[in-house]
């Protein structure tokens, strides 16, 4: 008995060379590619890429539009020429393979950070896609799948599954998880761009949506792999025991993170101080927050610490913060003029708010001079304050020198008591103005 010949698209295409439908197929193919290219270019002009690299939508716009036109044209020609559309039958899987390659690369680059293994994985997936396409074109794919299905793998006494089932389960799990992670990232990105919603609520919704999509993807992957979902109850019980013992700190941090997002006590952009750390909250995650200090360093603080410790939030009720700069002048200097200089030096800085205006106060009388303090309000305390303090002190120093206002330094007197050889008492004495010395 003669075996049934394996369908081969290349052989069938060779048989169509002399048929009148070949020219029609060539025209439909060229027209579909031209229309797809024009549609892809129009989409790029209408929705240009936001970054330097094209998105997955821009990459698949051309092959997807060309595939749609090609399928429509093949249906029309098939009605006229019956089965003589083998050129279009060959072009369809080529476009499908191109779309799958672009989509896979886009999702993997969105889910995983750039690394060497990612490029290797992309090349491996591209090789598998094009290898499957080559086997489909040559007609070898059904035979190879049948051979894989005939290879048994024993996993228990008297029970086995085929190698094809194992490979299908691995592929289903990988595709489901990558798709779930990609959808989670895209949903998180869209929610974070919803500026009409409070930042803390956006972060909470994004984290919940991401976790829910990953969970759904995991369920779909397990079902596709043929795993009994009743086993999840055992996994949930083991996870609960683990959370009760070894993972209680991790669970506490995640619960604390949701509490922080719900009560709005800390938001992204707030300036806080906790455990001798001072900086701006730049990121809120499920386990920790990122605190960026004024020196540029990033500190990862567990969420539990923010719940159980005292946190100073400078932006809780407003973004304004008060800046205090102490200054001391000698008792012989003009006090009224010195206070005017302090107020003027602070008010001339662009970062200092005009309302309320800077204010100079007397804080006390020291051993060497009068203690003064200038208070100024700023609206950007998260920015570096050393430059602002330096600028204010610099103008104070210039004005003090111009108006003859002295900044005192500790005075020390040495008194010799009795005859030579007696004990010398060396001590720090209060500052005495020239007028008091003259009167004395």
C-alpha cells in the first residue's frame, strides 16, 4: 500500500508556477505588503513611539495589517481558483512567525531586565519559531509531533505520559506566565499614568492588579499543564505555615506596605526623617520604600519599620519647611542693623518664600555676644539645602563687614597671682566690650 504523501507547501508552490492563479497570487501578495506597510507607517505617524525604541504595537502593525489583507485576498482567490493559492498559503505562516517573534521579544523585554541571558533566550525562541515554520512548510511538522507523542516518560508505577505532553506543558506554563507578567506591567504602567487618582491609591491598585494577573496566569498555566488544581489547597496550607514561622517578617512587610498605601500617611515625593535618615520617598513597593537622601544615595527601608517607628513627615500637611540659621554678633555691634541684614540676606534668595517673610529673632545673650537667628520658609526642602545656607551666610558676612558688625570669638585672659613661681590660673572669661574696659 502506498503511504499517503506528506503535504509540502514548496512542492505545491512549484506546481502552481504554470497556473494562471500564480500571477494573481503575486499581485495580491504585493498589494497586501504595500497596504500593510502604508498602514504601519500611518500608525507610527499618528501614534509615534514615546521613547527611542519602538513598542510591540509599532513592530507588529505592518505584518498584522499585511496578514489581514492577505487572508482576505486568499479567500477571494480560493473562490475563483479553488486550491491553487499555495503562494499565499506559504506567505501566511511567514507573517504569523514574524508577528510571534516581535510579540515575544517585546513581552520579554518588558518583563525582564536587559541581560546576557535575555538575548540568548530571545535567539532561542526565534530559532524555535522559525524552525517550526520550516517544518510546517516542508510538511515534516505532523510527523515530528507524532514521533514525540510516541515517546513515553514514566513518572509513576504503571503511569506514563508522552514527551510531547511534557513539552506542551512547559510551553504553556512559560507562555502563560510571561503573558501574565507582561499584562501586569502594562496595567501597572497605565494606572501610574492616571494622574487624576491619588498617588498612593495608584500604587496600591497597580500592585493588586499585577498580583492578580500573575495569580490568574499561574492558574491558567497549571490547568494547561494538566496539574490538578486541588493541590493548591495543600500549597496554600504549606504557605500559611511558612508565613507563620520563617516568613512572618516578609508577610509583615507586605501587610505594612498595604497599610501605608491605604492610610496615605506616606506618599511618593514626601520628605521624611526616620532613624537618623533624611530624604525623599521615590518609590513604594510591597516590601520596602526607597528613600533618596540629599547626597544622592538610596536607602531601602522595610515597610514594617515605617509602621513601628516614629516618622517625621515634612510634607504631611504641606510642602513648606522652615530653615533656621543661627548667627552671633558682638555686644558692641548695632543690633537693629544686624537683624535687618539677616532678613535681607534671606529674602534675596530665590528659593525663600516671600510669604511668610524671613524673620530675625534674638535667641539669647551668650558669653561672647548676642545670639541671633534668621528664620526662612522654603517650598522645596527635598532639594539640597547646603547651597542655600551657604549663600545666605555669604551675604550676611559681606553685609556685616561693610557695616562694621563684628562676629565675636571666645576671649581668654591669663592672670598672674602672687610672686613669680606661684600657680598660674588660666581660664576663659566672659567677653568685655571696649566701653566697659574704658569705664573700668
